[in-house]
């Protein structure tokens, strides 16, 4: 085990030295990988932040129950007791016809219209706050419609469903972009390793002549792919972080105008480590494909 670790450590040091001999080419490759990863990464971060804000704006999902005109106090009390026993109901608020009318009269848009009415056209209503999303609201709707003295049920699920659909569309678009750019990252690593193999062709032939195994010859190229992928992941995180800092300056000024303290939040340590692991795996995959394709054609003459 110690011999295996020592061999990998020596290979890693050798690979880093080779990368250090051509810093310009290494930097360009890392920047290409970093930019390719930064595009879907930035989109994913924006979706996370927008999703959190949109859910706060949407607030708690509500259901409005409008009662029949002939519902009396006893009917209202019995209905309130049944509603409190329903599963998934977090809160319950009764709005009388008189209160609803007074609330509308306070609005300048409706004050003139309501003053011309001889009677109050508004019904009594209950407003339920639920803990679930759009699916839970739709499951609750038949039970509410079946309750006595309930004339109409209005679900606050249309906005929730539109929000969830838009966020899902954004996630799908980011996944497609990430898949395409991941293929590009593998292609970049594939080309880089191919050039390294061609550059070291004579060295590889000599190594095979003196009995070097295929695993020994392949190991530096696998390390190269892993290192390039990891460095590209670090570059992507740095790019997205710098963009976040720049955007937060403008977003902060805009948020203050609306009395908000909204800022874009960067990824946590777990997400950063996951990205680095993903980038390293893509780099290794590109190296593996390139080594499998080109190294087998090099044999000592």
C-alpha cells in the first residue's frame, strides 16, 4: 500500500513540474475549463437565489372559502370547527361580509363604486393557510367543496404552480447547458492529453522498451486530467464568486430602493467540494478516453 501511495505521489509531483514548465498553456487550458463550468454554475446559483426570493414573495399558500348567502352564525361556527380538524391546515381566519366591505372601501379604486351599492354583495369567507404546495392544495379542494354552506373555493395554487414550472424550466435549461459544456470540457482535456502523448512519444517508447507497464505509463496522464479538471473547477468558483461580488453592489443599491436587503448568496462548502469533484472526474474521463485512444498505437520499434 505504501509503495502504491509513493508511486502516485511521485507521479503527482512530476505532473505538477511538467505543468509548471508551460504556465501559459496551463493557464489557458484552466481558463477554458473554468469558463465552461462557470456558465452553468452561475445559472444554478441564480436559480437558487431567485427560487428562495420567489417563495418568500409567494408567501404561505392560502385557500379562500366563500360561504353561501344563507349561512347563519351557527353554520359558520360548525364550519369553523370542521376546518380546524382538517389535516394540513396551519391557520384559519374568518372574514365577515362587513369587514370585507370595509376593507374594499379603504381602497381608492373601489370607494366610488361601493358607495353606490344599496346592499353588501360580498359573502362571508374563511381563509385557510396550508403547509403544502400546489399538489397538496389541489388534493384538499374536493374536501372543501363538499363542506356544507361553502359556495365557492378559490385556491392560491395558480401562482405556486407557475412559479414551480418556471423554476423547473430554468433547472432543465441549466442541466442541458451543463451537459453540453461538460462534453466540451472532456474534449478540451482529451486534446490536451493527446498533445502530451504525442510530445512524449519517444519517452513512452523507451519506457516500454525497458519494461514499463501500461499502468505506469498511463498514470501521469490520468493525474494531468485530474489536476486540470480540479484547477478548472477552482477557476469556475473564482469566476462565479467575483461575478457575485460585482452584481451584489448593483443589486444592493436596487434592493435598498424597495426596502429589501436581498443579496446573491454564494455556494456553501459542500456545493463547492461537489463541483471540484465533478470537474476532477470530467478531467479524468477526458484523460482516460485520450489515453485509451492514442497510447495503444505507440509501440517500440
